[in-house]
């Protein structure tokens, strides 16, 4: 699972495919909510606010 900014979306997808050998599901963080999980405040790859969840 990756929580990433727009700049690192492609990198997150590539890493997900390399690890899981499957296409990930993509979600915009502002369009989804979870009861037991809060999104990190920064991108997995940098310190920018995340936009996407890659799972």
C-alpha cells in the first residue's frame, strides 16, 4: 500500500506491480473514508501532502 502525491503516483504503481505482480486499485484520498485508518500526512516518497492511495 502506498499513499502518494501526484508526482510519485507512477513510481508507486510500478513498485506495486513489481512486488505483487498485479495491477493496484487507485483511490483519491479525498473521495474515500475508512473507520479504522487515517492517511499519513505526507507522501510515501517525499514530504508533500498525499493525494492517492495505491492498494
